[in-house]
C-alpha cells in the first residue's frame, strides 16, 4: 500500500499535535511536581492542556477536511 502526499500530510499534522500534547504534559509534570506528586497549580495546567489538545485536534480536523 502506497501512501500518497495527502495522507502523509494528515499523518504529519496528527502526529505533530500528539507530540506537542505529550511534550506539554512532560513539561508540566516536571515543573509542577514535588516528591513525585503534582501540585494543585500543575493539576489546573494539566486540565488546560487537555482542553487545548481537544481544540487543537478539532482545528486539525477542520484543516484536514476533504470537503
């Protein structure tokens, strides 16, 4: 099965969004933790990153829409 240019673009955008999400989670986890416990502020940031990820994936879906 050969992957055409359009499918490569969709894969790249999707993987890029997931990499950004994971990088933000790791950054928050290392910055806002004490003794391997997440602080209250860090928890709010995690919730914010999850909301940002949902919006980012929705935006990627609109951008990649074939219609």
